[in-house]
C-alpha cells in the first residue's frame, strides 16, 4: 500500500475508493492511448471500433448512445475518423436524413493489433494478481458501475 499515489490515512474510504478507481481508469487510458497512437488510433475511437467490428452499420445516434456521449461529440469524432479513412458513411435507406457508418478496410485491419495493445495493457495492470483476485475485482467494479448507472437514472 506504500506505493499508492494517495494516502490511505483518510477516514473517507468511499472517497479514497472512488479516487483510486478514477486514477486507475485514467492511467490505463493514458497507457493505451499512447500505444494506440502508433497505429494512428486514439482511445476515444474504441467504442466506435467495438460497435462496428463485425461489419455492423450504425447511425451516429446509435453510436453516440453506445459510447455514452452526446451527439455533437460523436459527430466530431466521426468527422476525424472519416478524415483519417477509418469509417465510411452511406445513406440510410430507411431514413434519408441519416447515414449508416461502417469501418473501412484499413480500420478493420487495425482491429487485431489494437486489441493486442489493450490486452497487453491489461496484463501489465493486473500483473501479480491471482485469477481469483481478478475475478473479484471484475465483480466489484461491475457493481460500482451498476450503482453509478442506477444513480444516473434517478
């Protein structure tokens, strides 16, 4: 516990827990983002890659919902991805005002190396953990996320 970036002497353990969760998420995102740059990708693009990875075609609205971001933010992200040749847009036959977005061939070719970068970061972050500890961590973080999401709905 000596190497933690914050002191655990505080009696506010809930605050300490949320701060550590936040720090871990940011540190892992920074690590992944730095490594993904070598592929010409950014961590913020990953929700789009995941949603479209199996040849799916989705609207900007659907992608924004999946990624949990506002539509203007998704529009900016998709504009950059289109500029970089990572996505294609085609008119939605069911809705003339909308377009369907899919990954380009060059983006699809980046899926496997991007996945390996993420897995490597996860392996490094969880080094020294026993499988049971990883299972417990996943379970606990899942509960944290469920609690936060149920609070957002209220």
